[in-house]
């Protein structure tokens, strides 16, 4: 028999649970192998220490007292780990979601004010328009939707007003020539 098999059967050997033929093989191996002899001695000493161990006497209320302490430690741990109560955050999740969707929708569909270049067509007498310089150096008129709606009747006739203005300029030019 080899050392590995002997080590595997050493506990049943010491307990006397092995049949006679296997027991004889292990005994003959132990007589020859000092390493396996040392293993048997260490195992035997461990068992003797366990047999000599005396359990301490406990008070009658030890178990209930221990269970109370365990429960109190568990409640302390739960309070510390949660910190901020989760039940407060749960109803706020849909509110924040709706708010986020509203903001994103507003940003997506928000329209820029109409920009009109003064060099194309002159705007009305700056009642509606606010001129600002553009990147190209031309003056650009910024008109909001609200101003357009308020002055819709004027804007419908803006072509007519621009034509009248051009006619006046033409009359002034002819008077200067003539």
C-alpha cells in the first residue's frame, strides 16, 4: 500500500472500522514508513486533546441573552447602512422623470427667433425689430414670434410700405436731378 492510500484510510483505521485484510496492510506500511507513522501520531494527539477538552459552564440565560445582543446589533447595522430612507426616493423617481422629459421636449422643439438681414429688405421703423451685428458684419434684425403676431396686419402690408418708401426715395432723387 502507498502513503496516499494509507493517509486516506488512517481515520477509519484508528477508529477500528476497517476489515482485517486492509487493517493488516496499513499496519505493515506503518511499520516501514516513518512519515505515515508521524501522521498517525499527530492525528492520535489531536483526538486526545479533543477528548480532554472541557466545555465551559454557561449560565442558564446565556442563549436568550446572546440572541438579544445579536438582534440589537442587526438593528444598529440596518440603521447605519441605509442612512437616507429609500422610501422617500421611490415616489420622486417618476416626478424627476417627467420633469426631465418636459425639459428635453422644450429644448427639442424650442424655436429660435426669426433673423432677418437688413440688407435684403428694410424692416419697419424698429417697432418690432432689434438690430444686432451678425458674424459677417451686416446688421441682423431679431424678431420674436410674439412681436410678429402683435403686428400681423402691418407685416401683411409690409411690401406695400416698402414700395411707398422706395417711391419716396425715387421722388427725392428725381427732384435733386431736376
